[in-house]
């Protein structure tokens, strides 16, 4: 597998012929050693140092049309990377040139199929000046991206169950629920649960929609009551562990429906906080660090474009 590392542009204090400053290269080399990441080539997306990224776009609008010099550099980069399998991009401009995306905090640490180079997957992360000079706490984030860039992302089949009736819920619990589940609720401004999901593995999930976007119930009154009774049936199991991200939020809403899990409870947000208390706690951030799948924000963006949806089932 052919792997490349692409940086935005040479550092302001990089020696002639080098991409990074001596200090940036020392830090980057240490991180690559930790990740066992060994790119076949290191390139820049633009040949000279740039003080302000928007200056590479016509009208100074990031994400728009590149100025001629930047477009020529991008074309040269694209041509040079033909035949490569993976690229780790350090910085937003390198990511933009190969993916067309400009929000690095959204796509950082995820595999993105490059629309510019056929067969190329891109894993974006932060620029050297950031993790070497300013935000040292981001270095583990960069190491995580380096590890992900060592292999291509291969999507795996997943099954999402959408119940048609109450019997489907009990069938799901009988056939798929073992000794633990991961649970999540979505709520509206009226403090009602509008939908929830029950996941039993990375490949199996039950999704139950209770209200549509106009706040209209999607079930009869009796059926909705039976849905809550089904969740109380699960909550009564002392041998069933419930996983949450920010459990306090979900459990507060479940408690309002008199649903109180009696089994063990684990919280990914609290576990992450205990490990790295200074880091962001969002589920997207944790996923970009710890699991080898595409970010949900990336998939949701595709859903918006293809189906005019925000990510949930209408």
C-alpha cells in the first residue's frame, strides 16, 4: 500500500528544501514513531509559506474558488498522488485540496474518499504548527489519525431494525439483546422523547421513532404506551448493562417516563473524562479517536445531500 503525508505549505522557519521547521519535524517524527506510521512520500499542497489561508481563495472566501497559483499547485498535487492508496493530511488546506472539505474539526480523524484522486482515501488532522507549537494536548489526536492512515477504511454491513408493531420490539429483545445495550434518546423543545435507539453491537441497532418533525405521534396511544412498557421490561433486568454517552441526560428523560434501569450503567463520556479531562467530550470527537469507522457527521452530510434529511428517519 502506498501512503503519503501532505502538509499545507512549508513552515515559515523551515530550512531550504524542508517542509517543517526543525522543532516541528522533531515532534512529528516522534508522533510517527509512536504510531508506526511510515509514509512513502511527504509533499506540500502549496509551495510557499502562507500567513493567512483565505488568501489562497478568490475573494478571500475559504472553500470557494482557488486563486490560479493555488489551483495549479493543487493540480500538481493531485497528479503526483495518482496510484496512492492513503494520505494523511496535516492542516486544512491539504485536506481541502484532496477532499473539497474545509471544516477540519468535522472531518479530522475520519477516512474520506477523495473526489480528486480515484481510489485515494484521506485521513485529515491538524497542522504541525498547531500540535508542535500551540496545542500540545492535540498530539494524541494526531497519533490516532496517523494510526488510522495506515489502513484503508472498509465499510461493514450494518442492520437497523425499524419496528412495525409492538411484537417486533419483543422479537428484537429475544433475538438480539444479550447482557448489554447502548442506548440513546433524542428530544424536542417540549422535553419529550421523540425517538430512541438500542444498539446491541456495532452492526445491529433498533431505531424507534415516536414523533415526526411536526411533533405528531407516529404510533397510536395504546402502541406508544406499550413501547414504554417494553422499555420498562428491559429496565427491570438486573443482568442487563446500559451504556450511554452523557448518561445523566438520557436517564433524566427516561426517569420522567418511570423507566429506571436496574442493571449496571456505563458512560462513555465519563470514562473519556477520567482518561483525558481536558479534552472535548462530544461523541463525534471520541469516535474519531477510538473507532475505525467514518464520522457520523460525514455520513449525515451525505444523507442531507442525497435525501434532504438531517440524519434521522422520517
